[in-house]
């Protein structure tokens, strides 16, 4: 789904060197329109998102999918937080399920995180400030090669760095494809596009939850 792709790419902008977590690169205002949703609505959204990844229909998903489900739901934890905090907590409830996470465990943790807004996106000015650190001359763009270098190591924290396809997805989404030099990332344009895509995704997600039970996958 296009909305899910945009949501996935929200995380792909996150790891600039001085960002406190990968969620730094999500867009401004993306959660404002869905502020303070009801508990019932949150549960429905979480169920639909989880079901999208529950390929066997047995109320479990691989732990490797947890980051993607969280980003789908508008939460952007760092890879370090996923590995060191979130996934271990999810698996504490049933250690016998090696490599799998149950819906019950996921719903409990996600309800808390979403109500606490633990991994909400940051605002546009915060994101732009992160880019401007890499643009000390104020040119308004950053060379893709410079971004690639920083994203691959996440400012020295390799665990949060981008790998293979994730890097390709980010660069493909962020680069100026229409300009003379497609090796540049005009970050104000990028942030505006990212903001719009995340906002559209989350609006659709919560609108679907108000329906009579549409599936998250079909909704997009």
C-alpha cells in the first residue's frame, strides 16, 4: 500500500547524528489530527495493523516485523530501542515462543506507548534543524552521498544505521528526481512531502478504524 510505504519511509529519514532516536525524522503535525483517540479506536487500529502482518492468522508475528507495525501505527522507535527494550518486553510474556510476538503482548505494550505518545513523530522544525547540521553553508540541500554516509552509521551507532534496501528506499524517496542534479536532497521539499504522506497515512488509518471493520491492508 502506498500509505504504508510512506509510513515506512518516515523512519528512513530518522538517524541523523544528533537525533535522540530514529523517530526524529518523522513529520510535523502527523499525529495532531488523531490526538486523544478513544481506547476502543486504538484497540481496533492496533488489531488491524497486527492482522496485516499476521500471515498465518494465529495471533502471532515475527519479532522482526514489530518495527514495521509500530511505524505503520505512527510510532518511530530506534532500532536500538526495538532490540534492547521493546522486543524483550514483548517476549517476556511468553518466552517459549522463540522469535514470535503474540497479539496480546503487542496490544498491551502498544496501548501504553500510543497513549503516552512514547515514540510520536517530531515536528518539522526539529527535522529541518537536524538537516541543517549537515548543511552548514545553508545551501538548502545535502548531497546524497553525505546523507548516505551519515545514515549508514547513525552518527557512530551502527545498530541504528540503514542497511541495503532501507538506504535505497530512503534515497529514492528523498532525492530531487526532477532537478538537474538528482544526487541532491532538498530537505525542505523532502520534509514537506514526508509530512504530507505521514499525515495522509494516519488520517486514513484512523478513518478506517471508525468503519465497520475494514482491514488495514485493504484500506490502503
